[in-house]
C-alpha cells in the first residue's frame, strides 16, 4: 500500500514507455505506481499522505552532475564579491575593509566570486591593494572560475610564497614585471591554498555551511549532486558521509576521488560505485591543463594513470576545456582502449568546452559521457563573446551536435562558479541566450525535453544509476520535484522563471516553497 499519493498532476516521467501520467504512488522510498488517478488512489494505505498537485508539473529530481560542495560552503559563509555585490576593485577593498574591522586580528578573511570582466578596472586586485585595507589579516579572494585567486601579503607569507618560490606544475604565480615580486595573483593554486594553508572550518562553521547548502539544493530541486573536486580525499569522503548520514545534507551525493588520492580509496576497499544510494564513490577526477606549452600531467604520465585507474575498476573523468587538452584526453582513452576496452566504462569529460568538429568525430567511438554546463552560456556568455577568439566561439559548450553524434550529454552547474538553479541551465540549453539576451550559437540549442533529460536521465547514466533513479518509473527511488509550470510547454523565455514548489527525496517531502 502507498504511503504517499501525488494526484491531479502533470507528470513528465522521462520514461519512454510512459511519457506522461496524472498520478503516482510511493511506497517506502520507491515509486510503486505511475498512471491514472483512479488506479493510484486505490493503492493508498491507511494514513497515506495525499498531495493534490492542482495540475502542476512533476518531474524526476534534478541531478547536478558536476559541482564543488566545499567551495560552495565557503562561498555561502564568505564575503560576497560577485558582480551583484561589487563593481570595482575599490568596492572590493571597501567590502574587505568592513569585514576586517569586525574580524579578530590574525583570522583569515575569505572573499568569493569576484569576476574581473565585470569590474570597472577589468583586472584583478593585487596583494598590495588588499594590504591597504586588511594589513593584519591573511586574505584569500577566489575568482568566480575557482581557477585563480588573490592573496594579500600575510596570506602569501603563510603560504610560503615569495620571490624564490618556484611555480608548481600546471600553476602560475603572477609577478611584478619590474621587481619580480609575487603580486598575489595565483592561477590553479586555490585548492592547494585552501587545503594546505587556510585552517579548516570549525564544526560549527561546517554545520552552518551545510545547512545553507542543504536549503539551497532542496529549494532548487537538486535531489542528487556529484562532487567534482580533484583534491577529494578520504577525509573529505568521511565529512560528506557524516553530513549525509546525519541528514544535514539530504540530497544524495556522488563523490569523485581526486587523482592524487585514488589509491587511498582503493585501500579502503572503495571503487567507483561503492557506497549506497545516499553516498557513492564516483569517477576518479583528473585535472588536465596546458600552460606554457606543457601539459599537466604530462601525456605519458596521464596514460599510465588512466590505465592504472581503469584496470583497478575505477571510472575516470577528465577536466578538459581547451581543444588541445581534449585531444590529449582522447588520445589517453584511445591508448587505454587499445589495451583494455573502455566502451562500457562510461569515462567522462567534464566541460569539453572547445569541441571542434575533428574532436567530435573521435568521441563516439570511445562511448564517453560529456558533462556540460549550460548555465555558463547564460551567466558567462557575454564574456565569451567579448574575449574569446571568433573562430573558437562556434565550438564552445556544444550540446545538439554531441547528442546528434550519439553521445550522452549530462547537465551541471559547476557551482559555485555559477548558481546551481537547474531551470536556468535548462533555459540556456533551449534558448542559447546570455543574461543580456544575446544569442550564443543558437544552432546548438536543444528541445526542452532534451534539456530536461540532461539533468535527469543523462546525469544518472553518467554515474551508472539509471536503473534506480532519473525517471518516474515504478521500482525507482521516489525522488521528484513539483514545479510551478511545465518547462516543455511554456514559452522558452519563461523556463528560467519556473519555481520549485516541492522537493521529494525517497518519498519524504523535504522542502516546500
């Protein structure tokens, strides 16, 4: 007998065998019946909760296939430096000054989400400018991309960075052109600074941040998130396990081991897919970059790493944005495939930002999954159009072409790089419009149903979970979202304004708006 009944609903099941329904029954934590109102109501058990949807739309719970939980927690309790909060370097200084005045001397100050493209000066602040307003506090300011940061002088000293410091592989320490002194701007070093230098959150801080994230995810309809930080290690695994186990994070979690820690997970008896339906091990995350004509990791090392992980039973995923990096990843998977087939391994490429026609031709043969970020089009499209070379623009964040090539494309936000609202991502995938309304390669637009699949069926496929979630199908986990409107029927321009009105995880109503 059913414990929960949803009736008078417009259910988009994402199940090809039964695309639409008007009612659903939940028994325990699973969906038991999907069909007509009379069929479902007859299954109601004693004391069953009856939810009258009043014609509103019900979809499978959204699955964000790539985000950064710990960075998001730091953002939510840090100093907001986003374009909505500051518009110049001087604004940043004043915000940090106010924070320093109310922070004990010597304590760290963390500012997040600054974006030089939207600053009056069109540049990063420097260590010396931050020193002016916070000389007695170590300060770290994270760029919106999470691939750059600014440290003031006290923070640089604690990090051990001075004129003699050599750059780590794949990273850049920007320096004054006259003196050679580090100017505080660091590229590809934020995770190292946060992990090695900045003190960890206190238990109270962690609980506060987790509470904010939990509310954000549930109010956004995110019932599963996939943590994609390449520095994830067993300590972080235990932290997420603690938060999900205690119900402080109600959304289901997939956690990707960092490529420097995969053997630690192996020693714990964990491989991709280990865990339960609250928390599972995902693919090994490999960060691949190309700076100063050098790849990091070097191609030969990358091939050995990929083969070792693959043969140990791990799924792999590669951070790859530029075309030459994507090509190196393709060559790596072709190498592994020549030794042991990768066809059923669903190895992933995160971003795959510059996907040229030549590269796209090679991807289907490897059966890789592309994890795309449609909201980048909405939130960052203006910057791309203004700063990216015109011959590269046509290949940025393609969706229709990979789908037509037979690839599975999953949707994600990469939050906190951009907000995590899946409906904005669906809107961007359908309209290919920036926040200012500019068209961004509209030929790569997809239908609303295809965009919805990216955040449901395709995202679960990327983590080998399509048999237990991703569609409203009897026997699957009862993860569902009630929306104010139907994203497949409203005018495309209205998709981004659709509200999440209820979120259900495992049959439990965990949020109501």
